[in-house]
């Protein structure tokens, strides 16, 4: 059995005893138009210890819309036996995430979790970042300098300009 398959089986075994989980979903888009969708599970174990694991990082080269993202999220939740255990999903406020949650809410409506799109929790840190950026812009305050990649003998390094 490959390492990934062994680790996945161990994660499924760990999560089998968990009653409720929260999920975070985040997407990134590269310059070439492709992107990644990261899915993390969070829970409190039997000893009241906060736990989290990255479940998947899936490529988004076909489409970045909420429908495709909902399909990926539902697939991952089913793979890990979490489709009936999700009590909340945290994302940023992108419209594709809102659509993803609406689709996922309809899909999970018949399950015993009581899950619905109302369980969508917008990321407070993301909201604060947007507010701060808007305030800085309105007062003409410059933001942090962009990161510039440089080639060296060792490889690419980053420096602030």
C-alpha cells in the first residue's frame, strides 16, 4: 500500500470516532488561470484538544465556479466519511464560495446533520484585511512593498523592494 493510501486510511480511522467537524476551504488562482482548492478539517477530540488536518488540495484547471468547487468538496467529504458530520464551513467571501455553499446545502439537506448554507461562516480575518486595505487606500497610505523573486545560484529567493 502506498504511503498516501496508508495515511488516508489512518485519517479516516481517526475521524470515524468524531461526531462533528468544521471545514475550511480556500482557493488560490495562479497566473496561468489554473488554481488550487485546499480543504482542511477541524475538530475537538475526546480529550478536548483542538485538532486539524489538511484533507485535500485539488487542482482547479477546468473551472473555478461554485458548482465545480461544491462537487470537489462533496467528493472529499464523502471520501473521508464526513458528509454527515459537517457543522460549519469557513471560506472567504468570494461569490463562488457562496454559490458552492448554496449547492452543498441543497445536496446535504436530506442528511441528519441539519447542515445548510446558513452554516457558512465568512472568514473574519479576510473581512478585516479587506477593510484595512480599503482604509489605507482611502487615505493614500502605501501598502507593503511587493515581493520580487530573484534568481541565484541556489534557486529563487524572495526579497522585499
